[in-house]
DNA sequence: ACAGAAAGTGTACGCTGTACAGAGTTAGTG
DNA sequence: CACTAACTCTGTACAGCGTACACTTTCTGT
C-alpha cells in the first residue's frame, strides 16, 4: 500500500498500482484512503476545473487529509497524472458498432476522439509509457480483434494501430489547443480557415513563397469546416491506406 | 513597439509581431530592448536548461531589466511561447535533397523531426495557431512545391501536408516524452518493446484480451528498434498512401 | 506487553505569472 | 524654449506550486 522509496524507478511499479497487484503489507495502521479515492478525486477536479487546478494541496484538502498524506499512495505528482490518464479511460461501448474492420476502426477513432473531447485535460498529460491500464487494453483489444480478421500480420496490426491512434491524439490535440487559445488569438477553429487564407494572401506575396501564394488564392481555405469534418476526412484517408495494405497482403497470401 | 492593452485578442497582432509590421509609435523614450532580444534570450534558456527554466524573471534578469519590463515587448508568457516556437524554426536546408516529391517529403519529415529533437522544448509549447512565421512558411513552401508537381489538387496538397506534419509532431512527441519519462519509469525507448511484450504476456492472459495475448506472444515486441527505425517505417507507410492518392488523381485526369 | 512498521502531520524552501501604481524619460507641439 | 502627452521601466504584492525532512500517532504480530 505504501508508495515507498523505490520511487517508481521500476516499470513494474506503475503496473502494480494500475492492476492492484501489490502486497499490502499487514503491519501498522491501515491507510484511511485508497489509491482509487486519490486518483478519483484528482480526476473529478480535472473534469470540473481543468488540469491546472489539480494540485496536491487541493486533492488533499478535498479528501480531508494533509498534503503529504497523498505521498503514501502515489510516488509523485507525475505518477499520479499517469494514473489519472489510465483510469479516466472508460471501457469502449461497442454495442452498436458494425462488424467489418473499417467500421470498427472508424468507431474506434471517433470514440477515442470523443473521450478526449470529454476530458480535454488528458492531452495535457505527458504519456511516458504505452497503454497499460485495464480499460486501455480493452480499447486495444477491440481494434486488434477487428484487424485480426484481415490478412494483416501481427506487425502490420500494431503498426496500423500506432498510426491511427497517433493521428487521433494529434488531431484532437490540435483542435483543443486551437480552441483553448482562441481567447488569446481571437479566432475559433472554424474561423481559422478564412483567417489563415487571408493572412497567407497578405504575407506570401513574396517571391519566396510562390506555391503558398497559389494555394492561398485558390480559395481552398475559404471554408468553415468544423473540426469534426476535418477529422473524418483525414481519418478516411488513413483508412484507405489501411485498405490498400490489406489488399497487398491478400495478394501476397494468394501468390505465396 | 508597445505590447498594449489589446492583449493579442486580434489574430493580426501576433502576425505583426512575427513579421515586424508594427507602427513603432514615435513619442516617448525608445525601448532599450527589442522583441528579438527577448525571444532570443528565452530560446537560449530553453536550449540550455529546458522549457521549465524559462520564466519571466529569469529572462529579465539575463537581459538586465526588471521582470515587468518584458511586458512592454510581449503581451503574455503564452504569446512569448508562441513566438519562441516560430522563431526557433530554422530555414530548411534543401541543398542535398532529391527532386521527386517522395524524396522531398521524406527529407522534409526527417528534417522536421531533427529540428524537434534538437529543441525538445518546442513540443511542450501548445500551438494555438497554424504556422505563420517566415521560416515556418518556408518549410511549408518546400513541401507544397514538391506536391505541386504531381497530379494532386490544392485540397489534396494541404491534406497531405497536415497528415504528414501531424505524424511527425505526434511521433516525435511520443519519443521525447518516453525518453524524458525514463528517469521515472526506468525504461528507455528501445527497451519498451521487450518490456511491454513481457507485461502484456503477464497481464493479458485474461480471456478478455485474446487477440492482445496472441500478439504479445507472437514475439512481435521482441525487438530493440530505435525511435528512428519506427519513425522511418511509419513514414514510409504514409508516403505509400500519398503515392496511392497521386495515382488515383492521375487516373482521374487521364479519364476526365 | 512491546517492538517495529506504517500512516499521517507541520514546516520550510525557492519558485511561478502578472496586476497595479508610480517614477522617470523623451519627442513633438505651440 | 517650455510643456504635455506618450511611452518605458520599476517595486511591491498576491496567491499559489511540488516535495524533502523530521516528527508524532496508531496499529499488528510476536
């Protein structure tokens, strides 16, 4: 139960916290809290007031203990953030998903995006390790199971999953930072297309940027695409690529 | 010259700072500093000691002024960070790049990755706006110019650029956070493959994760791929997809 | 009964961004 | 040349932050 002085230098340590595989140790008084209470309270604060409001003092105060008590349950704030990320992931609801790999992957990507939009603070957490929590693995399993029914090999499957999840994280992060910066920049996500087009037209007249000028004046920026439109469009491009890879593997299998 | 009370609510404001399009205002004493000095010093500190060491007090102290003086040149620390990101981008050196679009894009991606590895702090800056600085535009121009020689239309070109740059940012961020977290997790990037494989094999025996278990025991994680290997592999996958899109547009052009 | 382990407390350090009020300096105007 | 408006720069203050360290208190197995 104690977050002792090994300080998480052992990769097993976080895994043990995550899967509750620790040997509690029987001597001495029982702790008055649990890891779930600590992380749960931290998540609640993040949901309500953003990640910036999550401080050790604040969590402790809400739980009715002093600040340093928390360090009996968690080795450091960074580890707490890791745990928040893992525990804030809900289990995927696949009840109305189609069966084909493409349908699954599309729903998977959209579901992940929605998860991040619901808890924007998750993207402010630096992810120091691959997904290891039970629910994170459940998400992985869903995607891998769908890909396993295709001609892809194990390496392909992991590669595809990395590309797709990297895209979802990156795209959603972009959307969220632009939106949260709009108080400062004065421009919302939808407005950026037009604003950017005008800026480029004004600034890229320079002979150094002929192609940029051409693109800017082509009117391609003249839209009010929502973030969701852009996301779906790029997702489809990636799924097309996966389809092409699957086709290639099918041909190889037929030939070999 | 003053960073007055409009406070950057105008998207034009940052652009003006970036391109030095401001009307200086002639009355009153000249400022003893310049925007370049402020941002330059901030970049120097970030290079030497990381983004966490970049504080308004520290910059001011190094420049021999008081903290609040900086706010005559920059509306807020967030804006300063935006400016650091833009100004830390060096102009691309394309002297030994090949001519074909694929070669250009590959060099473009690797060059961008290298830039981020050299200045890891750039990825800690939330990017609230699309690239607007002169050197950022130079990078865009190079990529767009290469794509302009293919059958892609303007929308395709922007889409491809977004996908590729999103991938580079995401992949490099992953690599850097894993590396910087390894003091805490005890695992380096190269070791994560094996460690993760072992963890999955231990944890995914559960009947909830059959595919995961299968993949984990397939030995696919049993490698010591460097981050660069993984990057190049995934980049090639994306470039294949771009090639497929180009082929489709060529066929459409031939048919229509 | 008591040793020893664990849980919980209180204090201290050296930081952070920026609001605000005021003092000092300069250039254009009459 | 004096003056005023514009502008730069300073000092203080506020309300926080993560966690090292030394400590008291509480409980369990022997």
